[in-house]
């Protein structure tokens, strides 16, 4: 891991020297959800390539820039496009923007992602508020915190039993109620696999057995890194396809479908995140 505390500080300082706002809220926009960043007022955009020590984003549909601005009057910084393990980045590199957010002064992280619905009650287009995760990649020791620990970020052995803030989850549920969408907003367990392939039927049956409700290829390592440096975390998945858990079912998960659902749900997601952000500043 070549991103030392000082390296992350240089990335943060580059941004602090160029933006006037001091956001307390960081948002990671998942696949097809970049419109949250597009909607910011008084936007200032920094392509990842421009930021010292940032990797370059390579996934179709990910613009790859850090966007500062106001969301309903609240100063935020948004990752429009993120780094994925399947692109070839180690997990610590995928998650380093979270440490930069911390050093910019962020205290709350809202992480969004697209995911396959494993819970049979979920429909495409639903939202799953993450109440917990299964760090499947971590079971084999593949973890963003691997290697020497820098106490200036956090402890060597951080607890993860309270990773997803219950107050923010409750706010999410209340916002869903206010918006009249509580029938499509669930609370569940998310897991991240390395990808880039989608899962086999046998793999999905196994994940279902261990209580997973949605499966994706991101977020867990960013949340672990966020909790390590004591950010308060709220995360949700947009269910972009229903996982194929029967051999007779001939549907197939695909990236286009993931992007299409993301696009279709833009307005609703923007409203959902905006209302939560406003509640955070109460
Ligand atoms: C973004 C995304 C969407 C899906 N769907 C799925 O079935 N399995 C996944 N791993 N992912 N990841």
C-alpha cells in the first residue's frame, strides 16, 4: 500500500487549496447514479487523473471525477464514478478516496451502489438500505486495511459490528415514508464479490443461505475504510437485476441492464439522497 497518510494528505490538500466549501458529507455515486453529482449547485469538478495520487477510472458509465458543490444548499463532495477491484486495483486503492474525504474534513459517508437482488421479495428498481454486510472477499484476507496500520487513520483492529449507523438508517426509512416509496425501500444485508463476472446459481444459492439480500462488486471495502477512520456511514443499493437462483431460469445479469435501471431511477434516487442530506444537517 503506497498510499501513506502523507500521500492522502497531499491529495486532500490539492482539493482544499482549490475549493471554497468544506463539506462534511461525502457521497459515492454507484453505477448509473452519477446524476446526484450532476445536480450539485456551484459545482467544482476534479477529474481523478488531475488529483495527485488518484487512480484513473476505467469503467464504461463512470465519468471518474470528484465533484464539490451544494445539494439542496448543503455542501457535499461526490465521487462520480468509483474504483473497482475487477478493474485491477487492490482494495486499498479502491478505497483511498474515502481517506481523502476524511482528510478534507468529511464526517459522514453516503455510499450508493447497484446490486443484484437476492432476497426474493425484491423487485428491479427497489432500494435496499444496507443494515449490514458480509465481507466475502475479506474471508480470504483480501482487505483494504491489509498491511501496516497508520494510527492517524484508525486502530489496527477496528470493530465492524456498528458499521451502518442506525440513526441514519431510521432517517432513510422516514424519508422513504415521506416520499411514499416505503413499499420499494427495504433494509438488508449486502455482500461484495470481486467480479467482473456475475455469479453462478450455486454461488447465489450459497449467498442466500448465509443471509445475503443483495450482491454487488463494491462498497464493502469503502465502508470498512470509512469506519476505520471513524466516518459515520449510510449505504444503500439500487436493485438493478434479480439474481438468477434457479437452473431453469434463463435470464442473465448484464451491465447494460444495470445502467438502464440506474438511469430510470435517477430522479427518485436524487430526491431520496437530497432529503437524507438535509436531515443530516438538522
Ligand atoms: C452492480 C451489480 C449488479 C449485479 N447483479 C448481480 O446479479 N450480481 C452482481 N454482482 N451485481 N453487481
